C-alpha cells in the first residue's frame, strides 16, 4: 500500500496521474485505482479545489490507462482468453499515448489555474504538512511481476494455466444470457450496417459508457466476426479489433457506471470529504473533455 502526503502542486498531481496511467496496464484499472486514490486524496487534503483531480483520476487511472495489456481491463483479458495474443495490445500504444498525453496536459493547465485560486492559508498548510511516500507490502510486487510474466509466457511455450481458464469459464458464465445475442450477431451482424472501424469504436464505446464493457466487447467482437472480413486476429481485421478494444476501455470513463473502479473512486473520495459531481454532473465533465478527445482519436486512428 502506498502512503504519504506530498506538496499538492499541479506537477505532483500530474505525476500521480501519469504513474497511474502506466500502473493501470500492469495491475489493472481497479488495482491501480485502489493503490493510488488514497495517497492522492492524502496529498490534496489541505486543498479546497480537488474535484477536478478525482474526475481526471477516473478518466486516466480507472479507465484509459488500462489499455496496454490484457491485465489492464476485463475486456482485453476476455479477448486474450478468446485467442488474442498477449502482446497484441501493444499495438494500442499510439492510442493510449495520445489520449494520456492530451489529458495530462489539459489536467496540468486546469490544476495550475485551480491552484492559483487556493486560499493562502490552504497553501501554507499544504507546505507545512508533508510526509514522504512509503510503500507497505513492497515484497508483493515481486509476486505481481511473476503473475505478469507467467501470463505473458503462456503464448511462448504453450503453457496452460488451468486455474485461470477455470476462472475465465466462471467469468464468462456471468454473461451467459448474452450468448444468443452474440451468436445472432456473429451470423447476421452484416445486416446492421456497422462495418467501418470508426463505427465499431463509437458503437462499442457508447454501450460501454452505460453497460459493463466486458460483455459489450464480446458483443461487438461477435459482430465483427460475422462480417466475413479479413481474418487477421480472432477472425477480425486488426483495425476492427483495435476500434472495439479502445472503445470498450476508453469510453468506460464516460459515466460512473461505465467501469467498476469509477464508482469506487467516487465513494472513497466522498468518504474523505471531497464533494464529487452527481451522475449527470460527472457526465458534463466527460462530455466536455472526453467526447472532443474521442472525436480526434476517431480522425487520427479510425477513419
């Protein structure tokens, strides 16, 4: 567990978000959110303007950061279990990097303006109450590294982790009621008119904003498989799978219910006295910040 209270400058907060954006792909968006949210709140407890920091935390650490490995977010892990190579998600690095850099830059400017509006007493108290960051349970990081290595090596030597498969069967079983719809999409998906990468990106993303992104990923993967396009990876083109993956992971940040960590982070922040936006208030943030970003992502990557 990470504990400490640093000086809550815009640079410090941006550093936390950057760290979380990387960590999310290594330990998952939920894991990274739970590791970092408390030190972020502790660092900012002397400040009076914190809401925007938690909102951007949800954007980056709880969602977009988990795009680079199957360990980052459940949809990508499901894809891995269905045959997507572990290293395939490295193809999403440009999508990940662009969104992370843009959001970090925007956050730094936003937090700089908010920091200048902080009462002088709050800034003095923040400078006076400093505690170095400390990691408790650091030995567990070694065990985590072994887990990452074991999953990655599976593709190289054919080693099968039977317990992971068993858990996966149970996990997919949760969505058993979707199977008829998934199969229908596989067989008749071409009749819906969704064929281009940008269409998959937005269709997957919009549903992932309000439904669990894992079954949404499965649904649109089945739709792509039913189109009879190039069978480059799990029977779909690379561009289609990239659009589905990015849409499912990134647009989970559009609402509190788009991804499980979103609501957990909100609840923890409110317990610590941060006044968080309402459900629709949060969507004003995501609509004003993320939707324009996703339009640019569409133009750059999914035309």
